[in-house]
C-alpha cells in the first residue's frame, strides 16, 4: 500500500520523517535560536524596561502564524508572537516581500497592548515566504496622551500612536520619512530609535539563523521537525490535563477599580472546565468593559495569559527532565471564552493600555479554581 504524501500545512513542501537524533538536535537549535534573539535584543537595547526587565518576546513563526520556537523572557509574552503575525498578515495578505520589515502594535489586531511594539522580518526560501523572525518589546513612550502609564484614555487612539502592519523597510529600502514621523511623535525619540534598531538587528539575526538551519538540513526536514515538536508539545500538555478529574471548577474575585471610577470594584469570574485532555477557561460573568484604558485585548493579552497559566500549571519545568518547547502545540488543548464587551474582550475602539492587573488576577483564579483537584501542583497567587 502506497502511503499518502502529507504536506506541511499551508505549503506544497512535503512532510518527511525525521530521525530521533536529528529531531533532538533541531529542537535544541530552535530553542537556542529564539533565546539568542532575545539575548541580542536585551543586550543591545538602551531602555531599562527591555535591558533589565527583559519585557520582550521573540521567536520564529511559520507563514500561517504558528509558533515554532520562543525565547524564555517575560511570562506575559509567552505565546504572544503569533497573534501579532496573524494581525498584520490579515492586512498585508500577499503584499509581503523579501527585505520588508514590518512594525505593528495594534491591540485589536494581535498586540498585547500598544506599548509592546513588534518587529517582523519575513523569511523567504527559493522565492517563497516560509516564516517570520519576529519579536516585540515594551518601549518607553508610544505617544499616548500622558507619559508613563496611560489609564484615563477615552479610546484606543488616545492611548497611543497605532502602527497597523506598517512597513518601515520595503524591499530592503528604509522609509526615512515614516521613521522620522514615528520618532517625532514620542517623548523619548533617542531611546525608541535605539530600541527599534536593536529589535531589527535581533530579528535579522533570527532570520539568518533559521536560514542556516535550512541550508544545513533542508527545508523539508526543518519544517517537518517543527511540526513534530508542535505535536510533541501538544501530546505532553494533553497527557497532564487528562490526569485531572473531569469537571467544572469556579473561582471569583474583585479588582479595586478601573483607575478612574474609584470604589467601584470589577468582578473577575473564572470557570475552568476539564474534559478528557482538553481545558476550557471561561471568563463569563466578569466585569463589562471599562470606559478607561483598563481593558485586556483578547487575542494578544487575554489569550497570552491563558497560554501562560496553562503551561505553568501543567508543565512546570521543575517536574520534567525533558525539554518541552513553547510552540503552537501548546494552544491546541486550550479553549478560551471571554464574552465580547467584557474587560477581557473589549469592543473596538475601547482603550486597553493598562491591562496587566486583570490578567494577573485571572491567572490566579485559574489556579484557585483547580486547587481542590490538584493541591500538590498549585500555589497561592
């Protein structure tokens, strides 16, 4: 019987069998490449929030926005890169070329929040787009109505300068006027310029490293290995979820206020459902969206927090000798529900600059909800 040929999703590249030794070597190669991208960025950055806090995320994603590998940086960037890539590719579609460098920070198109600006460099092989070397980091100023933390913003335009799939380089040529316009509209132009240049260098470093792997092993082996590692991460996460008794587990708590309307607490409600080897995090019952910037973008932020806390609970690295990569496979067992119009899924154009306390409490409540059935694995918030 002839085995049917399988292709890498979204391509005409055959998926081939990768031997175990090569698979382990490439798994280490993917991990190291993403880590080095993050190291290049925070070592070269000028602002302390990147250089010292490592408030960044970096990695390689395929042309469909599926994460292949990721740096181990700030937890709130865990699994965040793909949403940015999907966000800007929705607008650019096929208008992506060799030599382009894409700037993006729109919280309604994948950004964690607007100060986390994203740089993507497309990776082409034999004239075909195969992946992106991508990263984002928190810059000191983004042109909001106030310096620092922006809370009293009436909408997303008041909270920041928005870059929605903007090409700062097109086919290798820098858009000098756009670059200057960006710097003219922030309070910290020299810091922002230095940080963005560091991001570009780190993204190009990732592109170079990924192409070197392809040159050494071949495109079929590299992309097939990435598929194998995604499947492996999914299997490992599912195996741990399946150990928890099926059921619905509920917890709730309150946020003090939305930063302006004091003494009006905001409810956060979490129902965690385990069914077989699947997990659902349902935020139904949480507070309605805020008139201030105290909202959490759904794809870039709420989903990122759900990714992070799920990985933390079920795949604590201290409990596993083997490496379990952070990639697209981690997202497959997880379903996230957040009603539109809530603080975890605000309606455009609500501001969402100040989105951190909400997702921290949400993560705490996921842990709290599961304590009755996995007390040995969970801790206080």
